[in-house]
C-alpha cells in the first residue's frame, strides 16, 4: 500500500497539493516526486517513485542513519523528516509533523521521538513503530506528511510562496520541482538558502520565469557543491543539470518521457 499514485493521491490528499501548487494532474504531481526521488533515493523508475530501498512505501521509511544519526536522530518519511537537528532533541522537523498527526487523530509519536540521537535501541523501537502503522493510522500519517509539506514551513509551500514573492504568481511544475528539490537538499535558511536567492533576484514580469529559473539553476549548480549533503560534489551538479535539461527541452509541465530521460545520470 501507499506505493502508487492512485493509492496515495486520493481526493483528500490531491486537494492538499492542488491548493498549494495549483497543479491538478496526478501525473504531474507524481513527476515532481519522481524527480526528487532520483537524488534522494537514486531512483530511475517512475513506478518506484514512492518506494524506498527496502521495497516498501517511502511514507513509512524510518532509519537512524549512521552518518548523521548523532546529529539528526531518526530520518522518517517522504521528505526525510528528522527527530533532531544539530544534535538537539525535538529540534527536528518531525516534531511538527507528529503534532499535526496526533491532532488529526493519529497515534501519539511525540514522546517516542525523543532521545534518538544517542539511544540506538530506542531509535530501533521507534523505527519499528513507524514501519507497523496500518489502517486509519497509516492513512493519516500519509496525509499529515503531505499537509506538512504544503503548510507554512513545509518545502512545497515555501517554494511556491518564495516564487510568488519573486514575481512568479503561478509557477510551472518544473520551476516548483527545481525549487523544492533545492530546499530539501540545502535547507531553508543559512548561506545557501534558495528562498534567500529568490528574494534577492525577483523578476519584473511573470514572462521572465524561464530566465529566472535558468539563473536559479546555475546558482544551484554551484551552491550544491558547497553543501555537505552532496557527496561527492558532482552529485550536486548533476542534480541541477537534470532540471536544466528539462528547461532546454521545454518540458515545463514535466512530461513523463522527458523526466525519465533526465534521471539516467550516475550517482557517485
């Protein structure tokens, strides 16, 4: 379950994304997540867009990663929500998700999500709890993640909002995808924040969207090599190049064939 667009984008979930992005097509929404899944999961298969490396739904992915577990605790779900940040418990973006999930009627995960930077046994127990969510609890966990992405502070919301303030009130799916990918990769805030770049480089007319996107992607290509989450830096460059290729093709609506063509680059 929760591995295909038809299972995920039921009416309630699709409305959340459409309200935020203006995109109504399930295929186009899927294309955005497909492009994100290449650098995040090294995925090149459209059919595996919502499947993690363990063969299960990415919505229920949960792992204390060896390379940053002491800093970020457990990483969870579609957008890599974490239980900690900079080694500080409860600073991670999973906690607002857990609060929203409980408010919607899901199980209380807040208490279980504390102390996972140091307690590996507790972290394993927490991961098993996420993996075993089912029925109504699972449905709500999927919806809560999408709502968090599409509310203030969420990557999709902040991408669309930043583009509106930069002079693009109705950005194309390609532009949204490129900015969301950068926010997920480089974060919101800090030296290489994509939101700050957009604030500093607004356009005078929505007709300038393609030019804005090209300049943004050139900046992304450099800034991605400065971010420690792209190792080696070449992965960050290729992450930007796939969006530039789509722009050169004129595939602003993210045609499936075009998207499949640009994800064939090799992760190092």
